[in-house]
C-alpha cells in the first residue's frame, strides 16, 4: 500500500500546472453516490484495480507492478469489475 501512495503522491506533484488550473466542475451528486455504492459492493481487489485505472489514471502495467500481480490477473479483475458495474447500472 505504501508503494501505491508514493506513486500517487509523485503523480499528483508532477501533474500540478498553474496555467492549466481550472475551477472544479459541479458533478451530479446522485451519479457519484450510485458509483460509490456500486464500488463499495465489489471485492477490494476488483475495486482497487478500477480505482487505480479510472480515478488515478494508471495504465495496466503500472497497476500490475504496484499491486505485485501478473498483468493477466489485472486484466481479469478489470474485466470482472467493469462487468459488475454494468450489471448494477442495468438493475438501477
């Protein structure tokens, strides 16, 4: 976990650019709550891969390295996690 935080901190520091700073956009709160609930209902392993990929912007090779897993395992978890999210969207 410490490796994840170190990589994310470095990425945040490197991505700060004063000229491109804009005010955050207001997002749909209901969609955020639904996404949060859907992610929280998933296994920690599947949820971690999705969070690192879509919220932290890591590529699959980086995720595999950070988590100490095979690339094929990460791909499987991502596929399974996205499939679960899609099923949850169709139910709601």
